[in-house]
């Protein structure tokens, strides 16, 4: 648990020692009880225990359903209002280059009149970068708890854009491999990347209406925040468009690859058929003269054997030439 106290108007920050083994939660609760009217607290929790969140939620008057959502961490991007507390669920997302997989986590953000509570699940922690941005821009922190919501969502949306660029790079490499002369079966790689893009899309698309709602802040929010949330929405919309394009393009790449595989199979079948036709000529001649009837023409002819071989070679050669000219071989 980490806790920082921000003074509105000035944006000054005071860190509360909340990592003590003798009860960091108690020190935070004690400091929250002493908050002045011009101060607000930002409490940051990472994969909290349910009892820890219950104690903190009781002091902050969080709804039991909100606490349940924060503990379970399996929510779609959404926003809910429980009385004076606004709860926003956002998916964190990052691209693992080594495995070409999109990993996701979750951040729940609770905003009250005098506090902001973030509950993180997953390896990516956007609150660290968000805290750094607020420290570099104290005028933003001076706007109250809503500045925390903006900072966290801004960091997460920036991470979306970076992940989309990395997925685009992988897709470009797949396209190059699909349309190369090599006969590699890339169906599994294409489908795997498409599955990751679908997971990416499920994190981005539901967040768009949530941020759209934030661009029209309620009366109890500083109206100066509206342009900042519009900027976040602009970045998010561009990423959403990029992800949709990646999804469509992957579908086209998969279709193109399957069509190429079908062409390979047709080429193989034509080669097999051509060679079968070529081998049919000597097989026919040998089959006729292998029937071992007593009275067959040319059986006693001195040049019958070389003539039969010549007919086989000539027929096979003519067929080979014809198939080569038609592109079957």
C-alpha cells in the first residue's frame, strides 16, 4: 500500500509511510482521518487482500459491490457510480515481444470528494508513471482527485498505442513471410496473433464510451479537466481505429495465406498428375507386351525390344515437354 496527500491549489505532495510492518493500513487510516478541506489522498494498492480492502473501504464508505469488483479483477472497462463515489475499471495492456503475446491486467479507480483509490492487478503498474507526471505538473494535482483518474487513464492509453505499434510490426513481418517464395505454413502464427488482437480489442473498445462520458464532467468536477479527457479520448480513438484495422488486416492475411496454401496444393497435384501421365505410357506398353500370349506381333522380331523402349521414351518425352510448356512441371 502507498499513500500520498496532495494539497489542492498548490499540488504539493506529502508521502504517508504506509509500508510499515506494524500496520501500514493503520497509519493511512489515521492520516485520512486528519485530512483538511483543501487536501485529498491518493491510495495505491497492488493485488490487495480482501480484508485489507474491506478495512479501507469501510473508512472510505465504498459500496460492497465495488469492493468485490476490485478484489476479483475480472471486469470489462466500465464506470459505475455508488453514491458520491465514482468507480472506473480500466484494462492495462502490454505486448510481450519474446512470445508475441498481449498480456492484460486491470486497474480499478475510485474517486470520492477527498480521495482517489487505485487497485492494480497484473504486472504493469501505470500508477508509478501517473504519480511521476503529477509530480512534474503540480497544477494538475491541484485540480483534485479527478487529476489522478486523468493521469492513470492517460498512461494506460499511451501504453495501448505502444502495444499497437508493436503488434503492427509483428503483422508486417507476417505479411512479408506470407508473400515470400518460401513455402512455410504460417496459419498457427497468424491465428495466434489474431487472437491477441481480439484480446487487445476487448480492452480498448469498451473503454471508448467510458472516456467519452468523462469528457463531459459533472458539476462537482473542475471544468478545466474536460480538455484533458478529450485529449485522452483522441488518443484512445486512434488506437481503437488502429486495432480494428489490425484485426481486419489479419483476417485478410489469413485468407491470403490459406489461398496460397491452396495454390501450393494445386501445384503439387498437377505435378503428381503430370508424372502419373508420363509413367502411364511405359506402363501401357510394358503391360501390353507383358501379357505373355503365345501369338503376339513382334515377339520374334529382332528389334522389338529396343523399339518398345523407344516408344516408351518417346511418349514419355513428348508428354514431359507438353507439361513443361503448360507450366505443370
